[in-house]
């Protein structure tokens, strides 16, 4: 595959990826170093279970190591089970408590951002679901602040729009962000299967402009994933860059329209060589291997 060269030649987006924590956080740092990451995302608890996130004994060493490597931001992805918009009050409270625990645990690792899914209204309608989501975010922030540490910042992620999922459009995502007083994470695969065609350079340029118009500086993070499934299918699925529905050249325009937004890839793991090559490709598409440092 011929790699296109970004038009500007100047990269302002920090590039990283989600990494596993199995085997210890020291191993996570080693993988980040080997892949030349500039930002990283991890889980702080089992994403498929309700076990409460707790500070790890190796948290301090990880935070120090991440600082020494210049990893910024360090991001945590919250549990998949969390649904702050649920019509079930018990599920909402459990979700708020779980998110609060993750905000606190993330902070002990030096993480500043926690990505949480927007959730589902469960059949009650989008308006009521969004109201519950906003209240749930506030509740989680309140619980986390009461722990006595400075918690990480929650980011709401756009959904694919399947069934009763919330925030699959930029406008509804912006509405929740504004009401809750939070920023957002935009997933490119979710964006595409929700109906925003960023598969071509022209389309990506238009989608970037729509994002800036709707969300402005509330865009705190980009999940860079090539969609596995078709436009408007509302079916999630991530592929490596160049292996899904988006022409590689389109990413150049998307990056150009979203300068300085940190990027985390959630693409399937492969060999260390393939994973590192994907990171290098993303850097080239975003403007080149060297990162423009502010003030330099």
C-alpha cells in the first residue's frame, strides 16, 4: 500500500493506542515505548464485569513512567456495563458509582481522561434518556470528588446509534456535553456506521467541519478506528487503518480538520511489528513522524 503524505507536513495530533494491562503496567509501558506512542489508553478494571475499580499497587510507578516517556494524555476507558441513561434507577446508581470509582482509580495512574459510553434510553425516548445521562454524569463526578482526590475528567463517547443508543449524532452529543459540562471523545468507526461518510477525502473534510461546528473545543479525544461495517449500518466493529471502509487518504483530511486533538487507536492487536507500523502510518497521515511541540 502506498502511504499518502499529509498535506501540511506539520503534525499537531499526538498518536497512541489502547494497550492491554495483563502482565502488569510495566509491560504496558514497555509496549508503549516499543510502539513509540505519545498517548495511551487502558482499562482500570474488567470492562465486562461490575467489580469496582481500585487503585493498583503499581499505579505510582506507572504514573511516573508515563510522565518520563511523555505520554499525554493517559486515558482510561470505562466499563462497557455502565449505562447512566438506563430507565432502571438501580442500574443508573450502580453505573454512577462504577464511573466514580474509575475516575478516582484513573487519577492514581496519572490518567486525566476517562471515556464513558453514552448509553441507552431503554425505550423511554431520546429526550428522557439524555436527561438521565446528564444527571448521571453529574452524580458520578460528585461521588468521585467526595473521595478526597482530584478525579480524572469524564468524556462522553458517540455511539453507533443501534437500537435505543444515545448520542449517535454530533448535535445530540453536543447537547449532552453542554448540559453536563463535559467534553467528548469521537470514535471514527462509530461516526461512519452512524451515517457520517468520512470514507473519502472530500467526505472526511466535511465531517471534520461538521464536528467543529457542533462541538468546537469540546472534542478532547479521537478514537481512530477504520470501520468494519457499512455506512449507516449502526453496527460497531473496528479494523486497522487501510483494512476497513475508509480510504487511507481520507484520514489526512480528517486530521487536517481536527488539529491538536489527541488520537487513540482501538484497532485489533496483531504482531508487535504490525502494531508499530499502524502507529507510524497514523503519524504520517497526521502530518509526519515528528510532533510539533508548542513553544519550540
